[in-house]
């Protein structure tokens, strides 16, 4: 394809975006599903004009919050298991910095999103422009430099022709399984509008294929030998299993060998809940069955997880003499916790392990131990989720939502106490039915995330579960979901404040630090608020009424908010594991001193 075409930098950018394709289930589709935009000076003129010209192939979506629209884009990518993504553009200044929190969330969770914040004039002709942040000692810095530590790739477009190199590099990062994460391309205001004669070949359709690196032969051999010699092996499935679409291979391997499987928050749903080897969530928010297996295991195969502190119980969950293998596509992760590394794609590694272990099964004693622990957890699960006469607990709300769920249900959650109960208690009926943002544990993700999931999975029944504190932080994308005509159900759990942190504060010997609203505080009418944003809404009293409302809503279209009050003091005592939260070494409060003493005992026991 010879010749050139004269375009502005903004026009070239969006034209190139429309030409990028990926293959999903054998079908080529556009990688970029759309651009979220809140326009202002710096992006409304040049980039806005360019987006108008491609709206049929690259739709623009209007949001109400820059952070919210970025959360929606990230959730969309997660729901697509990183196979597709969206872009987000804002004006210079607060519009851009509002997206930094979302960029950090995408970075921690390793999810693709393309940030296109407007930037200062490359020419500096009208400096300082409105909303420009000036660093007195470095004139090259703008507010967008805040994106640097939370971007996998950061670039500032100072000339139109820079796009010829910058855009393929950006796409390579977005689609790479090891380096996947947010990419930020800062678009200088004047450069967006400048023209250049771009080669036509730059805009050819390009198909980006999933890279599946095979595991190293020697590393794989050590893993196989360790499993064959193990008396009590355990697999810990992380998000990498789902991103590699390796859940069927994992299920077959577990069934054939009897190796039990525990799941991280990101990996939850890699096995359906009633798979014979499924133990559920692991760690601080894990099931008693999974944590008992983790403590007793002599060989642990972590697949596609960075093993953060909630997964490992702050590095106290696994036996000190256990052998840990880290199977991961990212070099950054394979040696964590002094593990034996197996660098490779989860699907390819699990497939090779399955072939190598044909005819081998776990010892009968280990299978019996695990089956017994799982049966005991079933009893604990039932006790935690069954309603009683008292004000409902979060766990009972989770149980109610699950009882009315179908195989098409996708539950969405993020911060507070709900992800803990959901990790323990939600029983996934079909892979992809659990969507938690718990790498960054970002309050305000839930509704915007539910919006993104509903856009990615319009055929699924999306239920976002959110606490009242998180709802108040970021709820405006309810209006966006209504505007887009999406089906989304929000279960708003009202415990009048930050109940999860109130419990943590009191467990640390403190008095709660005003985490809960006082009795004199106004009663917030969440129903009226949700209705004002265009959603249908109702408040229900108790678990039975909640379940009845969920049945009604399932058959309806549109956005619905169901508010249910819960007791902030009630928590799920079953399951779980210790979490390292440092307690003050000096305090005049007896409760803090007692908590410190217990903390020191726990820490000394963990490091002995």
C-alpha cells in the first residue's frame, strides 16, 4: 500500500485505532470497542472532530466522571479477559488527573486501557494555559506526568509523526500477556490539530494475536517431578488462568489427578463451585477448606497470580517447608516468595502438566482430608448465608443474591467488606460469573465497573454489589447506564458508613474513628437519589423481600437499584486468615495495648 494521506494527528490516531484487530474464538474483531470522553479545552476541538468522523466504527461514549468512565473501560477489558479494550480521553488538568486513580487500578490489576489526556502546547506559545500545572524546576513537566508511575507505557506526543512509532508500541504493550496494563499517550493541544502526510500503509488492518510462550523444559521438569513426589499438592489459581482462557484445562487436570484448587480474587471462577476439587477462595478472605489445604500442602503450584498479602495471609498461610512453584507469563512474578520459577503461559503449562501426569493421582489420604474439609465448609457456608431474625449481615445478603442467581449472572464488587464475603461465599456457576476489583480495592469502582461489564456482556445478568460508603463516592455512571439502555442491577448494602473499616479499627483497639455515621446524621434517601439519575429503585426490608425484588427485576430491562439495610457489626467468622495490620507500639489506651500484644505474638509466631 503506497502513497500518503494528509491528516491531523488526532485524525491519524483514531483512524489507526479503527484498523487494529484481534481474534476471539476464531473471529477477527476490532480491538478498540470505543472511546470514553469528557470533552474540554485541549481535546474537544481536534480529537473531538476526529472522533466524529469515525463514530460508526469507533463510537464515542459520554460519561459523567473521568474516573468512572475509566473504571468502566477497565471493567470492559477485564470482562473480555484482556482480549479487547477501550480508550479514555479528557481535557488537560483536573479531567486528566481524575483518571490517575483508575490508571493505578489498571496497573495493579494488569488490565489494558488507553489513556489519551490532553496536554500543554508543545510550542509553549500561549503558556501558561488554563489548568496548566507548572513545575518551576522542570519546564517539561505537566500534570500528566502523574500518569508515569501508573502506566506500563508513557509517551508525550510532541510531533504528529511521532504517532508512527508510538502507536504500534502502545498496542504491543496493551496486547502482551506479560506487560499488559495501562498506556498513556499525552496529546499536546496544538499537535493534535497539526497535519502530516502519513503513509497509507500505517492504516492497514493489523491482526494482533495472543502470545502463548511455552514453559522452559527444565523448569517444567522440576515442577512435574515435584508434583509426582508430593503427598499433599495444591493449585492456587489466579487471574492469569482466566486471561489465558485455561479454565477448561485446569478443570480437566484437577479432575484427572485429584489436585485440589484454591482461587484468588482475580482467579475466582476458574472452576465452577461444585467441581469436586474446587475449594473456593484462599487467604484472608478465603474458605476454611482452602486455607486448611494451603497450610497442609507440601507442594503449591501458583498459576497466574502475584500472591499478594491477602492471598498468602501476609506470608503466613503456607507451611515454611512447602515447595512453592510460580507459573506465570511475567518474569516479574515468577520468583516471588523465593519460588521455583516456571515462566510460561498458563494454558500451555497446565496442558503440559496434564500430559505429564497421565495416570498419576494424589494420595488417597490427601484426597480424603480435602474432601472432609470441603464438606465441613459446606456446613459453614450454609450457616453464614441462612437468614435469621436479626438485622441481616452482608453474608446473608450475598446468600440471598446467590440463591436468585442463574448461570448467566455476573456479580461485580470491589472495596469494603463485600469482596471478602463474596470471595468466601459466592458460588460461581459459570466461568466469568465473578468480577472483583481487589488488586487496588478501589471504592467507587462497583457501579462504573458494572456498567463496563454490562457493555462487554449484554447477554449476561450483571449485578453490582456496593456498600453505601462506596456508592456515595462514585454513583454518577448510573445515569450513563440508563442513557445507554443497559440492563444493570445494583444491590446497595446500607450499613450507614464504612462498616468494614469500623470493624478493623475496633479490632485494632481503636474506637471506630467516625467510620460509621452518628445517629443524628441525616438518613440518606438512596432510593430517591437513584431515581433522580433515571434508575428504578426500591428499599427492601430483610432478606425475603430482597429475594422477591431480585426475582421481579430479573425479568425487567433497564437499571435498578435495590437498597437493603445491614448490621455493620456482623461479620462472617467462618473461614478467613490473619492479615498483617500494624498496631501502634505505644498507646495509653488499654485496648490498643492488648491488640499490640496479640499482634506481637502473631508476628513472632509467623517469623519463628
